[in-house]
C-alpha cells in the first residue's frame, strides 16, 4: 500500500489504559475504595483484550493506585498511595542509578541542615525524649544490625516528622533507606556506628538548646562524617566510591 504504519504494540495499548484510569483517579472521578467494572465489561469498554487490561492493572498496582483482590468479592479497587510504596520505588531507582557517595552527601547537605533548623524552633520535650531514647538504644545495640536497619532511620525520620513537610519526608527517608542498604553491603564497622551515635548526640544537644545554627552545623558535620566513614569501609564484597558501588577486587583489603 505504500504506507509505513508501525505495528501497534500491546504495551502501548495497556499504557493508554493506565493513563486513562490514572487520570480518572487524580481528577476524582474514581475515588479510594471504588471497584472498577469486571474485566469482561472493562475490556469491552476499552475495545481491548483481557490480557492488555490485566497488563494495565499490573502497572497501576505497581504504582500503588490499584489493589487486586481475589475470590468471589474480588476485583480491581482504587487504593490510596502510601509513603512506603513511593519510598520503595525511589529506593529501587537509586539502586539502579548507583549514585556516588558524593551525590548522597550533596542532597543530604541541601536538605537536612535546614530540617534541623526548623526542628530547633518546633521541637517539644516529648520529641527530645524520643531522640534521646533512640540514642540510648544505639549505644546498647551490640551488633549494629538493628542500629542500621531501624534506629538510624528512626532518628532521621523523627526529625523530618517534626519539620512537618511530607515531600521532604519522602526524600530524606528514601535516601536514608538507600544509604542503610549500602552500609550493609560495604560492612561499616563498630567504629563507624560509634561515630554516627556521637554525631546524633551533638545534633540532639543543639536541638535541646533550641539553637538552629548549632543544629545545622552539627548535621553538616554528621553528613560529612558518614561520607568519610563509608568511603573507609572495606569489609564487604563491594565498596562505595565517588562513582557509586563497585565490586571489590579479589584479595584487596
């Protein structure tokens, strides 16, 4: 015929469905808890196969916008996107991008010193008690496992909660989780954990004094100490460098 039409691919069809359903959710036409029509009816409505519709559902489920339930009362339901879903996606993105340690330091330096400045003005005695208890738990953590996976994240999560900005919370928690994963891969040692604990203590002392500048400076020093300590960590199968995670050469210490 002389025309050079491209074959329509199923993933383009499913992406169009994704965009339409997503728009309906964001514009309020579909609300949290609403059940979508049956697969048969919805596929007929879109003029597509059930397999294309199911592919779109899988994407929307990965976005955290849909929940697929099985059984007699099952189906596709509109779901509220929670922080955990977005954070996991962000952490996965960081893993595959493999940023260098300097990039982590830069984003933290842009945000976290400002966070503690806000905290110095808003922090309550109850907040201080939480942070002090967190540090005590760090000091008594024998092997560092809970220290890194729970306590370290909890400390920084509390700070962004006090600051009260949901967008900042998403970024800080995601970056912290990514860093925790790297710390476990490069095997930070007890000396590193002690340095983190000491830095957290300095931050809390500044917050107790309600001193924004002192708290900001303590956070900057902490962030730089973390970079220094992670670059020095050589005990794992990989090391973190300016260019990202690299597999350690055989026999190197």
